[in-house]
C-alpha cells in the first residue's frame, strides 16, 4: 500500500501551507485572535478562492468532491500554522450533517459554505454532558419549536445558521435555524487556546427539521469525522512543536556549545519523534478507514487515545527544553501546547477513551498487548 500523498494531494497540502505560512507568525496570530471575531476574514476568503472550504462537497454543490485524505491534510496544515479559522466547526461538521436535508436545501447551503459567505455551527453538547454520553435534553415540537440550552457550540458566536440536535418524541432530530432568530440567545466566550464559541439558549425558537427519522447515527458518524479531523490538526501542531524544539536545541548554547550536543536532550527529542510517528500512523489508519467508507467509533477512540498521549509528551518536552521562554505568549510553543491541550479534552480525554475501549474488549476475538 502506498502511504505517500499523490501529486495532486501534495499540491493541495503545499498550497494551504503557503497561504497560512504567509499569514501567520506568532505576533500576527496573537493580533488576529485578540480581535472580536478571532480569525482572519482575509484568510477565509483565500481558502474559499482555492476551493478548500468546499473541498469535501460534490462538484454540483460548489465543491471538489475530495475525500478524507484531502481534508485531513488540510487539518494538519491548519494545526501546523495554529490557524484559528473555523474550517472544522463552521464548514466540515455542518456540511456533513446536511446529508439529512433535502436536495435543494443541502445544495443551497453547501454552496454558501463553499463560497465562504455562509457560516454554520452544530449545536449539540449541553450542560452536564460528558463524552461519550450526550443527553440531548433540548426538545422540539412537531412544528419545530425548540427549547433548551447548548453549552459548547464551537464558533457559534459567528454562525449565521445553526444545526441543532433536539429530541422530537422518541427520536433525535436535526433542526435548521437562523442564529439570530427570535427566541435564540447567544452568549459568546473565549477559550484558553484563543478560539471562540457560544452558549446558545432556545426559548420557543422556530426551526425547520432536516429530513425525517432518528439522526443519532448521522451524528455519531459526524463525531467520528470530528475526532479524525482534530487528531490530524494535532498532528500538524506536534510536527511544528518538534521542529521548533530541534531548531532551538541547535541554536541555543550552554557552556559555549549548542544544546543539541547534550546526549540526554537529543534522546528526549528522539522520544518526541517516536511519539509523533505513532500518532501519524494512527491518523493515517483512521483516514484510510474513512476513505474505505468505514465509520468505526473504536478506531476513532484508538486514534484519539494515541494522539492525546503523544501530544502530552511532545508538549511537555517542548516546553521543558525551551526553558522559561517556552511559557511566554511571545513565543509559539506555549500556543501550540495550549491548542494540543484543548484538542485532548474535546470529545473525550485519554481516560474517557481508555474506559470506552476497555468496555468493548469482550467483543474482540483476539487482543494484542503492546
């Protein structure tokens, strides 16, 4: 099996890297994330112009009909640059959930997402939820009147439209609603990794149901895609953290010689590289599974578990080997570690995924210990 990117996939990666590298250094990143919006509309427009926003949508809906390999490559580059643009929250996730909509609605909304003119968000998590359980206490009447609170809506502060999970009788349905509709209250917040979100309350807010039947499986499959995308983003952040650490060891001198000459430090850098490659192999595993049409929650948990473990070691070692400068806002390492920490606690931390995987042990015919 060929694990290398094709020529077209490599060009896509290089194009995204060029756009983001020209824009973001640590000073620019801090300025952009300190704005009310928290990300760059100029970069967003550039991503739309080169087709990134519509990457996974069919060509008939303004997209490029690309697959998991392409979107994970984009997520890795966003992670390398620490780019705060809401590609996952505002395009990939709601775009995938629009599978529940009728053809006309799906086509219109995906074209808006692909052009960059429309921003959406998925309002699902509620107060008291702890992954993997989502109670979905928000309710919807037969005519789509919503009541409830969604506490963690990534980039919900900037969204024009929301896709809301709500309990409709015995089913969980998906409802489309304007973010500024009557009865919708948004309370924006900022996270420690300089991202944006909102708590959103629905008080007799009128939405429109997307499709019919229970949407639980569609939501679960979307979550698997989210896990894979986040791990791909973390991979990019870990790559860059290792590169910055190696560069620092080569340039910083102690006792008149570069830190890279100290064997103990080079061994620790080697351990970082091993953890990076372990995470890379698992991200590739998850990406390949999705490309083969396999949406497996166990695979997503395995990948997330290794990514979280790798991120913890790489982040801690990067800061330790940089010394005090590694903790400052003026230097990029602290920002990478903050983002890796946020990813590690999104949709389950290491303990949560170990617990989930251990509960499934009885369903396997064979186990390997490693």
